[in-house]
C-alpha cells in the first residue's frame, strides 16, 4: 500500500513540470520540428492545431499561417498553400513579400511559370523600394525566359538594370528556323518535300512515295477505263496524303522552331542563376524547407519493389 502511494506521488510530481513545459512552449514548436525534418503534412496538422489557441488576427497567427502555407506547399497541396500564404499576408503586411515569393517558388517547382509570374507581378505593384523592385524584375525575367518569351525577358532584365544579362541573351542565337509558309508551298508542288524541309526526311519520303504511287495507280486505272478504281484511288489515297503532307509540313516546322527555342532557353538558363524563392522564408524559419519525407520514403519503397 505504501509503495503504491509513493509511486502515485512520483507520477504527479513528474506530470506537473511536463505540463508546465508544454504550456511554456512556443506556439507551433512541434510543427517547426516536423517541418524542419521534412514531415510537411504532419507539420501542417500541428500548425492548424496551434491556430486554435491564438488570436486569429494577431502577429503570431500571421507567422503560424505562413508556416502552415509553407508546409502545405512543401507537401504539394498548392491550392491550400496559396490560401494560407495569402491569409498570412493579410494578417501581417510584412509577410506579404516572403509569402508571395515562396508561393511563386512552389509554382516553379510544378513548372507553372505563368502563375509564378502573376504572384511576383502583383507584389511588384505594391513595392516602392527600388532595390526590391529590381530584384522582382530579375525574377520575372527569369520566369519569362523559362516560358520562351525572350523579348519580354529582355525587357524585364532591362528594367532591373541587368545590362550584362540583356547582352548575354541578345548575343545568343536560336539557331536555324523554318518557315511554315515555305513548307506548305513546297509540299503543294511536291508532296513530302515540305516535311523534308522541316527536318522529317523519313516522313517526307514516305508521303512522296504514297502520293506518287497512288497518282500513278489512278492514271493506270484511267487508261484501262476503270474509272471507279481511279476515282477511289484519287479520293482515298492521293488527296488524303497530298493534303496531309501540307498539314504535316506546317506542323513539323512549328515543332522545329519550338525545339530551337527550347534549346536556346536551356542554354541561357544554364548561364543565369535561378532566383532563391525561399530565401526570405528560410530566414524567418531559421531552417530550409525540405521535400516531403513521407512521400520520398514511399517513392523509394515503390522503386524497391
């Protein structure tokens, strides 16, 4: 009996300091620990739980909202992340810059460069500091370059005062281009020649062979007074491949030009450093965001199987 009482008193003595320590812990401390080690969705759950005990309009709530948005974005839940990051900026205006840049970074991870540009353009409207505006213009220029809009990228870099970058872009060459009009004209006179001009010689030669063979077959059938076979050959084979050759020639030239533009963008991107989207939020957190640990483990497990 005496031993049981002593054990109860000891358990109460241990429980009291533990509760006091929990009450003194900063809001979201467990979420911070989880987020730091890449358990992003678990961290989001803890940050949501922390919000229940905070003033919804207080500065601490703004920071917790920011951390919640970052954890959701790192866990690839972008719609929810965008909502929380915008709410953090609404609660505390000083968080608008880090929040929107981080959201742009999440969009870039998903190659949604247009959405990232919208976030930075919105931030640029309300920015008055010249150095900050130049930094935003540099980031917007990089995004426009990824989209293949070379002219707009040059304009953004020029507004940022990055004359060396502008010179680098203008000095680069996209490589040879093909004219869709010329390709269509070539295929109109000689089926398949436009496809050869567009860089698809095998397809062009095949189209020429079928068009020429079907035309020869139609002529032979007409000479033997088999007009039914001649009309069927012309309508089913010759005209189909003749018109198809022109359409293919135009489509292939567009693909050729797009590939040349992508090579130029890839070459330029290798020379220009990608903006550090999470620099400000990493400074606020005191650590860097990591990919979701749980999903990484699942991916490794599936590959092992």
